[in-house]
């Protein structure tokens, strides 16, 4: 079943009446704010759009079989040495993508390695040694995990960025030919939501340098928040997307969507909305836009919507659009 954006807008309008739904084509401002010209991407714009749409594959079934099935729809350019970027979580984190689900998925991707990077703040993942212990605790024992900044970082250029000229990523990232971005889509304390952009923009940045650049600070005593943080994330994500070119693909798993990131570990708020499904695309903007649209169409998404809006999280999407990182117009193709 191919669910066009026009039809999805109408469906979402019926299911999210009065919920402040964000049009499928893009963004509106937060509750009570007027839309700017740049953000005026409404359902009407989606209806009138006649250009090429990005393909986003969707299934409501969250299991290994459907994860593999969706990946096979978007893996045409995944070749050579393959990195799988995911969030391995803080110790005993209850919301991460289950390792038991990732194991058979990773096993059928030749020459693939799971990758992670250290945090910059004092956590159980702030050094390679501590990070490895956390990996064991959380069940990431079926495969080697490459901590890509264990031996420092390298600079990836940000071509035409909003703020950054370059970003420091874990040096091992340059050793891979292709990148699979396997993301647990959820809320985020600072970003509003964590999708594919957050997974690479912060997740691949080195703990010692890159994460400070993305957060716009010299130290973690002064945090950058709001739209500036979203723009810095987009800059970092663009550098990584440009580096891999066509050899990158994105999978977002919409399960246990707490308002908090997996970096919150056991302190993450219990999810208050139902699981939605799995999405896959070769377009980073389209997949994150589709996930946000699905959240806004869900009748039980009030808490997550409030988290997104209170952090100006939708600026992630408009910033990616401005940087021409992808297509905000997409076709949602159901695979079940």
C-alpha cells in the first residue's frame, strides 16, 4: 500500500483534530506561535507539490523479520566495509532497541560492525574502558563494537553549513565505506526528539571534541539549547551524510518512545504513547519528517509533542531542508 502525503495529511487531520498537528510537508511554529514564511509547509503545500517524492518504507510490525525486510528495500548502495550506528544506551536502559533484535539483523549484513562514540559528559560511556563495560551490561556481546573515537578524531568538512565549517568525528568512522543509521526514535531532553539526525550528528561526533562543537560550547557548564542546537546538529549531520554520499541509509524504530533519550538510562520517563512501527529510507530528512508526522497523528502523543515543541525540536527538520540534506516531501509505502 502506497500512502501518499496528501492522503496521510487527511488521515492525520481526522485522528489528531485539535492536537496541533504539524503538516506532512514540513513545519509550523510551536503552540500559539505564528508560522514564519520559511516554515509555512502545510497540508495544502503537500497537496500542491508535484515534484519527486522521497520513498519512506513503513511497517507497524516491530520485529526482526520486518526490520530486515525494510532494510532490503533501501540497501542497494550499502557496500564494502559497513558501519551500523546505533545507541547502545546507558547501563540497563529500558528503551534501547533490543540487542536480541539487532543480532540477527547485523548477522545478515556482510562485513558489518556496530559503532559507537564516547560521551563528553561524565557517564558510564565517557571513556572507552567504561563504555565497553556498559556494552557488556546492556547485552552488546554478540559482535565487536567499534568505539570510533577510541583513538581520537578526524575533521569532516561542513560544506555550506549554517554555523560549523568542520566537525570532529571519531577517527575510525573514516575506515568505513558505508553507514547504516539504525535509530531508536524517541524524545530528547535537549533536542526535543532523537531521530536519524541526532543519531549521527551527536552520536558520531567524538566525545573529546566533536560533541562540544555540536553543542556549541567549550565545556559542559554552558549548554546551547533551542534552535541553535538544532542548526548545529544539522551541520554535523550534513558533514557525515556528505562523506558517505549514496552509501548511507536510515532506519528509525518507533518503539518505547519516552520523552527522554536512551542516554537517560533507567531514569528515562516511562513512555506514554503506543509503539508505531519501523521506517526505512535513503533520505534522512524524509524519514525524520515522517516519524514526526506519525507522532503528531497519534492520539496519545501529547507528552512527546510537548517535549518536541518546548525544545524547538522541529527546527531540526527545517535546518536539514535549508541545507538540502533531503526531501521533506515523501511517499509513505507500507510493507506488511
